[in-house]
C-alpha cells in the first residue's frame, strides 16, 4: 500500500489556526500591585508571598478614591481598546469560546 502525502489530507482552512484573541487588560488593583510589589519585597524580604499579597490588599483598600483613579482611568481606557479589538477579532474569526479548566 502506498502512503498518501499528509498535505493532501489537510484542508487548507485548517492549515493555519486562528491567532489568539486579545487579552483583557489588568484591572486597577493589579496595576497598583505592580507598582508596589517590588518595593514591598525589598523592604520586607522575610515575608511570604501570601503575606505580601495581604499587605498589598490592605494598602489598596486604604487608598482614597482620588488615589485609586490614578489606576482606574488607564484601566478604563485599556478596557475600551480591548473591547474594540475583541469586536474586530470576533467579526473576522467568529465568537470566542472560552474553555473552562478541568478540575
């Protein structure tokens, strides 16, 4: 029996998969976390990561509304850009079906 060339079996539509969809932007809390985590780790090298994250959460909750807007405004702008990119992606490649992780 002769083996068929694999390229004959592949359809041209499936030869190139869709590019990954755009990623959501980091929310205001995660933007804040990125700005303080390095300094916090330097100041407290003895703390575990879980303790550092708790401390960052406490620090974020203590911020005034005015201080939080410094992180919320860029997030809102990036979220609008994400929505536009996602809409364009879905128009070209179809609706994105998110797969749930198996437990």
